[in-house]
C-alpha cells in the first residue's frame, strides 16, 4: 500500500492557488518527502504528527521551488520537538551551501534536537532506504540547460538534477523532478511504472505523449504545470487520455490531494 500526498503542485512561477514542489510518499510504513518547496512545513503541520515521522527528504535539484522550504522544515521540526534522525538525500553540490544557509539563519545542526545525515546522490546508484525500498537517481540536463542560459553563469558548476525512481516490491514510482525535455525519462518508462509523477512546464503534452506512447502506466500524475496548462486543466486531461490509451488514469492533482495506490 502506497499513498502520495501532493503538498505543492505549482511550477516555479508564484501562484495564489499552487505552492512550490513537494510531495509526501507513504510507502511500506516509511515517510518520504520528495522535494521541499515552500511552504512544505506548514502543509505538513496539517497532517497529524507527520513532521516527527518523516524518515527521508529526497531533493531532485537545487532550484528554489524544490529546496527553498528545507530550512523552515528543519526549524519547524525543531520547534515541534522532533527527535528522530533524518536522512536528507540531495545533489552533492548543494550540501555545503544548504548547511551554510542553516547556519546563516541562526540555527545550529547540533541544536535541532535530531541528527541529520547528508547524503549525496550518485548517478544511477540505488540507495537502500530500509523496508526494502530503493531510490535510484537518474540524471538529466534540466539544471544545466536553465543555469547556463543565465548571464555570468559559472561554467564549472556541476548542475546536478535528477529524476527519482522509487521501488518497493511490485510498486514502482517515478518522480521526474524538472526535466530538460520529455525524452529525459525515456529510459525510465521502458519498464512500466505503477505511477509516474511528471512535470509539465518545460515541454508540451504532445512531446510527453510521444515519449510515453505504448508504455503501460497505472497512473500518470501531472504537476508543475505551465501557466498555459494550469489555466485549462480539464482540456489537458482529456487530451492526454486520448493520446495515451495505455495509461489507466490521468490525474492533475490539486494541492493537498492524496492518491492511494
Ligand atoms: Zn521547478
Ligand atoms: Zn528546476
């Protein structure tokens, strides 16, 4: 039994209706927070004691709409008396800046009341989380493509961004994170996932449908929608259902929605 709580389903564009990227996957009794966009700590506070229970934080990449809520998440855990150890998995290049940010915010890791282990993703190397859950980070070019377009961008920065494949027994979930194009996930969908949580702002529905053509997917959840798609969601859903007859269900979850698998 697995469930996904879609905390924030927005893109990087500010919105009154949709918050930045964050999802809570409950799988085999473990609580996995996938991305920590703002205001995830507030949204998690509404869900019972879950702030004390989260086992792992899995960060796809260092854009602010995916990681910007992490310091307030940690401070919130501290203020609510969390004691359980927390594992944070993230791109290696983000570890030192995030730890410096925590220090800059007048917090100390020793003063949080719980231990944090900082774990760097290694491309395509599965991480065993316990309860026979594995997470494999699949690299993509999203961050490179976005960052290198900026004036004065440092060409030596690694720009690591990942899609995450999370497996437990027959259950297989893919969280795309942000992508440079739909083709980034081609190697991930050659074996059918139970659930594919895909962004849809850096490419179009037709491009996604081309990549997914013929793939048998139990549930396709579309998040991080572009402004254009977010304004006409029912049309988008109908279009993808037509284009993808092998996908059992197409969901466009709202913030706060929970889906069981
Ligand atoms: Zn994003
Ligand atoms: Zn991004």
